[in-house]
């Protein structure tokens, strides 16, 4: 499986502010990636460098094996749907589809019109008159129908209700299965998309702190709850990423697969074990309070 994106030591600074800090990773073809992290973590800056909308400060960045900046061979293979996507003031929804057909070599006009119907979008209405949810739907239609080898969605669901978001996920997965390509989803609704993701990249304060297959992450974190003294003894030697005290009770989240011995020990101590969702894991990993065996923080 070849790499669509190769990043090594990539850094972007604005004066004294480092938005992306010495980041390295690879993105393979034909997979769905989740680019996750808090607001201001560096996700959008990364996407803008990948799509040649920002210059890097240092490091290496290759997209389809080449530098992306002013490279039409690379950029013609990318569809980047940004949060609050803008279009010319005089554009109607139908104009967006016509222009997209000219821009994207793999554009499927029949699919686009089918999605327009399903998202109940008015073809003749000017884009600037659309509601926020409708504007998001236009971006979703373009992103899916482009069938670009590299398709990036940056918070694509703004203003969409739960039904419309579910339609987006279903249609994206359905078309991806029939026409595999590389998809990057940057989103805060992690639990909603967790079953779509095949690989997770987690960015915090400009650094990449997690780069793993989604399947490997499932079950990687567990919450342990019970009497304080028993929980504290149980946690010895384990990586604790979150801890809450309730009087004489403690609830703690630990990273790492629990062994049969670990589970037996918890049972004997009367401790309750419960799985942690991907979204909860991301929240705990990016709150700056990761306790390790020696009590250090990240």
C-alpha cells in the first residue's frame, strides 16, 4: 500500500507561536483517517499545508510523492472541504456543481444530483442565501461526488441536524466502499464517526501525540472505579490519563490493554471496570493531566 502523504519534521511558526511542532507521519492510500484534537491544536494548519494553502516553516511534506505547492498534478487530485466553505456571491447551488465538474477529474455528476435531492438542497438558490446547514450540505455533496483520490473534510457537519449527519456518514461510507480513496475527517463529533475511522491521528498543542490504527485503540483505555485505597493500589505501574475523586471513591482511566490477571485482580478488589470511548480517550489525552507511574504530566 503506497503513501499518499509523507510528512517528516514538519513545523509551522507564526512569529513566536508554533502552530505545528516537528510533526511526522504517513497517510496511506485507500483508508479513512481521523485527524483529531482540540480547537487550536494545529489540525487546520496541517490541512492547509497539505493542500498548499500555507507555506511550511521547516520539514518535509510530500503529497502523492511531490511537493504540493503550485503543483497541479498534486492539487488536481485533492478535494478540501473547509469549515465555512466560501463561494462567489453570485453562485447558485447549480453553479457549484458545474464548476466542480470542471475542477475534479473523477467528478460524478449523477451522484452529485442524487445527493442534492437527498440533502434537499435548492439548486437555484444563491449559496450566500443558504442556511449554515445547507452550506455544509453543499460541501458534503462536492466532497463525496468529487471522488478525489485525497478528500479532506474539515468539520463538515456544522449546522446539520442528527438526521443529515447520519446521511452524510452513510453516503460517504457507501461511496468509499465502491470507490476507495484516501479520506481525512477532522471533527469534534468523534463518537459519531468512530466506526468510520480506520486510523487516528491526534494532535495536541502542535504535536502529534497519537498515531494508531483505530482497531488497535478500541479497548486500549479502561475506567476503574471503587474505594480510593483499593483503586490507588490497583493503579500502581499503570498509565493513568484521568482521575476523579468522589469522597472516598475514585474513578481513574488507564491506558493499555488489561490482562486477564489485571481483570481478576479488579474483580477480587471489588472494582468496577468499564470501557472508554474514543472520544473520552481523546478528551483525557488532551487535557494536560496525564499521570504516569512517576506522576509526570504531558
